[in-house]
């Protein structure tokens, strides 16, 4: 099935067709073949790093000419040292267990039929992402390990870098005896190619967007291909009435200021009114030292009077904001339930943390908060595939179907049932439905 945006003879559909053929070849491969290809990729990245750096330099120069922010340029930039680190990550992926073929559940029916539900690759995975060329390699490695072919559509700002990276990846995979078309760059630098990929239902099995809220919303709302939604992070830290003040300050600072441009950084602080008088002066002083601007409610503004913290009045936009900067919304709440209600209204469903010495409060918070991850006395920054011990992640899903939270290799698989018998045939069975007996 195609649309006028994804015609059967378009370049995007052409690469998708080749990806389907490659996916069929990858699916039955043993772990050893995939790991050998990944190790070849890692070696090739290091050996050909000079080519990649040269291509990347062109992207960086164009970005600077366009007046791109230095923080974005830093994410765009590749050096030989960074490429060596990316190669090391690929070797780590090779060392991870292969999810394909894992038996999720298995049992023997009373009639002797053997039923097994096993993990299988998704097939063709499309990744749409912004100016982080390291994602090109990360996504390709994870898809290859899980037996999927991947179509990579990075931003135009990293086109030369991604073209060079994919050339290296394809050569290494082909030299290892696997189909080069398992890894392909979606052709084109305009948004038309993105829209075609989003409409390539029947050719692409799933799309995974990685980037800001606008990109994710565009893909989710405009795709006919199924989408695994990786969400934005309006993450909360709630400081309970019963708490360790020093612990709470440490967790807040790490959640907010350890790295601000990531989806698991805290964007909102909620403080129980019973501890606000003792906690807020400590927290505001620490936030000021870290250079954080606080967008506070009336109680926080009052607590900041005469202090060194930069505090401005909060608006409704602040409660829903994913700042990705040294900004933090803050409010005093009358109860734990009020904190939960605030989170339900404003959270993006990513990660929420409670800092408390009360087991009852921790239990109630974890029961009531409906986000991918709920942390008790721990930083929001731990919501990450590597930190969770997955070895790597393709993204963090904030939806509830198929995958939720950090997505490792198992989340890049589906399942199928294998039913084994010994000449079994099904007989007629009577079933009562609504008082009537019928056969099925």
C-alpha cells in the first residue's frame, strides 16, 4: 500500500524494497554471523575515521555558517576520539545476548501440542532523527544485532556525515558476508523523503522517531507506518514531607544540572509544604550555584526573597515545559496526592522521582504515578538503557503498546508462535454462547 507521497517507483520505496529482502536474509542468521559483522563495523569505523571526520567537517562548517547554536554543533561534531568511542559501543552491542529465538513462554497442551512463543525481528525499521550522527551507528548496530534491516533518515544538517558513516557500515557488513542493504540511508535531504518514509506502509514495519517534541509529533500524527513513540521528558522530582534534606538536594541537582539537554533531566520540582521551609533555602542556594533559573510559584518566590537564586514567576507554560536548559519549574504542594495530581496533568509520562524516608509514601507514589519510570530516592537521570543494564538503547518509549521505557534489543523484536504436533487435527467442540450451543 502506498500513497501519492510514497509512490511505488520512488527512491524511498526502492530502498525500502531492498531492505525487505535484506531483512528476510538476516532473520534466520545465527548470533555468530551478526556479531562478526558488528566487530567488522567497529574495526572499519576506526580504520576509516579520517574519511568520516572530513565529511563531518563539511557539515560543521555549514552549521556554523548558518548560525547554529554551539550546543547543537557539539552534538553534530565527530572527532577520531569520538568515533573510537562509537566503535567501542558497537563492540559492546556485539557482546550482548541475542534476543532472536528467545522463548518468551512455552508449554504443552493437554492434547500433546507443544506451543512456544519466540522472539523474531520486527523486519524493516525506519529511524528518523536529528543532528546526532552517532545515532546512525547506534541504530544500525542495534537493528543488525536484533536481525532487522534499518532505514536511516537523519537531519539534513548531518547529511554528509551520515553518508560517510553508512558507506563504512555497508562495506563492513558486506565484507562480513551479510547483505549491505541491511543498512541504508534514506535518499534525499528535503522533508519530502521523510514524508515518503512515513507513508511507506507495507514496505516499512515500524518507525522510531528520535528528537524533539516537534519531530516526534510530526511523525506520530503523519505516519501510516506504525510508530513507536519516543517521548519528550517533562520529568519531576517530588520532595516528600518526610525526607533526608541533603539527599533531596543531591538528587535534585543531579536530575537537573548533571546534563540539561537530555530527555531524562528533571524539569519540575515539587515540594511538600511541611518541608518547604527547611528544604527550599538549601535547594535554591544549590541551584543558584549551578546556574539554574527557577520558575517558581508564589511560595517559591517568597522563599527566594533575599537569596542568591534567580527566581521568576512561573506560568502554565512552565509546568508543561521540557526546557533542556538550566531552567527549572518549582512549586510547593499541600500533599503527596496533590503532587501526583500535578504530575498527571503536566507530565510527559517519562520519569518521576520521589525523595522520601517514608516507605508508605514511596509505595503510594509508585502506585499512583503512571510514567515509564518511577524512581525512589534516585535521580531521574538513571532512566537510560545503559544505566538499566541493557547495554544500549534505541530510544525511550513513552507509549504503552509493545515497548515502554528504555528500549533495548528485546524491544526491537516481535514474537511468533510455533506450534508443534504429531499428526494433530482439531475436532469439533461445543461452546455455549449466550445460552445457545454452537460449534467452533
